[in-house]
């Protein structure tokens, strides 16, 4: 863990990369002294309201449609614990541990700005859970994405009061048992604390952060794998010329075109057919800058909005002072729900065009490339069936592209009459990326196979290095085998970024500018 440069919650700017590093225990988090002063002031303001006669939603009233029900001073603490119990109604499988950890990180940031009335000791306990690897178990389903992610956040914070379950030392355990084992008593929530904990968009945001990072990885790989497929069919690099894309300067297209030009520069494979009679390549090859670039533009839009949300206050009511509180709608998930649906479409389209390139590689209409990418077919089916898997995943992704944010079902007896369904948007994006990773894995093994048939010609230094990494794990095939094993290995290489690492390392070693002028725009920070 990086203790020399700890992140200061509520003071430093949180980015997707930093959030992931904290969640994974690679960077420490702390509270600056001036931040603690603001947190304590807000907590004192809430205590003053709770002890006074002014009615303020969520501090001395019930919640949702019970906002007109006045709660006595004696019952305000009980109210905060009850809200965690009553809102813990999630169902379905538990979220991945990294999602729960990201929820803790992003909630710490949102509460540390000093507008929520949370007690410093409550924040310290949340941070303790992160540092100790005591991760709350959070069901996947149950949030409608406004009044925030109520159900998942309630489950996330049950362990603070000794309820719910956690994963600790690799086992799911009752939180009360883990707390007792470690000599920690449940904490007593003060006025508004329960509401501050469950109001917010941290479930949506955690899935958005994870999806943003995973989709970025797929975008980087799609360019590399697509360039290898181009080499396999002896495609043309001419459609990637800078002067062409300058006439239609979408940033995503410009960036992808630069990468493809760089990936194919000085390739003997490209040079070998400069004077062939083929006029143009199919769209899945020729239009990679336009299609991959459009997905990058959608990714960048999501990145911009996630960065805003990571550094926002999203609970309700907002406490500016003991005499100035505003009950608004900062918890509403719509600002993330819509771009998450857009990114889902972008991920699905990246898989769609990848599958078309895989199919193209199998057709056998290109000189020197055997049908189904295997010489002795008939007794062997070659790479016919891996493309079936790719097609099935592409079709499944199409069915997942209906925008969750287009739907709204009133809740809370009509008090919450428009909701975002952003939690579904976030989960669907990651489902589509699950499929996309395997679609790209299928293209990767087919592109590498086609690449072999172009040897002994060399490609660019970068693509040759990437091909070498692939062949270090997956052998060339001239007989049928269990290709599921190859797909799994290819998927592993996609997830662990070994191919991307090889590309950038080779570029750096040979003074090749693979990043281009727009790299920062399309990078994870």
C-alpha cells in the first residue's frame, strides 16, 4: 500500500484509477485536518437541529412518504438504525467484492465534503472496513436508482451496527461475529447518519467505475486485435490516413486512426500487397476508426460524468448550516444512468464489429488464408465453432442494449414518482463487457492463426510482439482441439492486459508514438 501519498478524502480529486487503487488496497486513504473540521461542524449542525424545534426532513421526520411524520428527540437515534434494517431488502447474488469496496471508497469521498452531518468516527469505521478487508455482502438487485441506491447501501452499512454479513479472511461471516473477534463494538448512529449512509449513487457509481476501466481495456485491445485481423486478410492501411480523418475530425476516430497507422507502420504484410487489384476492404476492417472511435467517444462521455460524480455530494438533505438545509434531489441516478446505457451500446457495437472480422477471417476467400483457418478441413472443423460462440454472445448483447434509463416505475407511494433505474444500467454495462471480453478472445485466437499464415513476412514491431505474447500461451492449430481452452487463455490475456503491456513496452523501446496526441483524453487516470 502506498502510504507516502495517501489520498485525502473530501479534499483531493478522486478519479476512477485512484478509487480502484484504494479499493484494492494499493493506496491508503486519510482525512486531512481541515476536512475533519468541516465534518465535525456539519455533525454539530445536525445535532443542533435534532435538539431544536425546527422540522427538517430525515433528521426529525420519517422518510419518503412519511416525511410529515415528526420523530421525537428520544427516537432520532432509533430511527437511523431502523432505516438500515427496513431498507435492507436486496435480492439476488452478491455483487463482486470489488464493487462493494468501490462503494465504500466512493461513499467515504461523498460524505467527507462536510455537508452530510456524519460523525468522524462513523467515517473512520468505514475506512477501517476497507483497510482490514472486511467487505460487506451486498445483494445485486433492489435499487431503482433514486433516492439513491437505498437497498444496496443499506446492506453495505448493516455491519456498522453489527448486522448483515461480511467477507473476511476468504469466508462469508456474520458481521457481529467478526466485530467481536476483532474487539470492535457496533457503532451507535446519530441523527441523520443512517439516511446519509443510504442516500447516494454509490452502487451505480461503483459499477460505472468498474465498467469504465474494463471497457477502456477492451477498446485498447480491439484496435490491436483488429490490426492483426487486417494483417491476416492482407487488408489496406490506406483508410487510416490522417488527411482523410481530418475532414471528419471526431476525436475517437482520429485517435483510433492514429493507433492503427502506428500499429501497421513498416509492416511487410501491408507492403506485400500494395499493388493488388482489391479496391477496398469490408467495413469491419475499413471502418474501424469510425466504429471503434464512436465507442471511444461514448466511453469518454461516461468518463467525464463519472469524474464529476466521484467528487460530488449525493445524499439528502444537504446541510449547509444549522439554519440552512436543502431537501433536493442530488441522489437521483439519471446523470449516470443515461451515459451508462450509451456506454452499453458502445460496448455491444465493439463486439458486433469484432465478430464480423472473425467471420471474415474464416471465409477462405483471401489468397493464402485457408477456409476456416485450417488446411485440412473436413475431418477438422477448424475455427468454425468458436465463431458460433462469438455470434451467440453478440446476440445476447443486443438483447441487453435496451436502455434501463428509459423506464421508470413510481415508488414510495408516489413521493418518488420518477426513478432512474441506473443500477440496472450499471450492471448491464458490465454484463455486456463480460460478453465482449470473450468475443474479443475469439477474434484474438483467429487473428493470431491468420497471422501465422502470413509468416515469414514480418508485421510491425508492435504487432509482432503482441503475436509473440499470444503464441507464448496459445499454439497454432492444424487439428481440432478443445477450443474452449484457447478462448479461456485468450480471455485471461485480455483481462490481465499482457497484450496491451507488450504493445506499449515495444512502442517505448523503439521510440514509437502509439499514444498519440489524444491519449490523455482517452486514458484512465
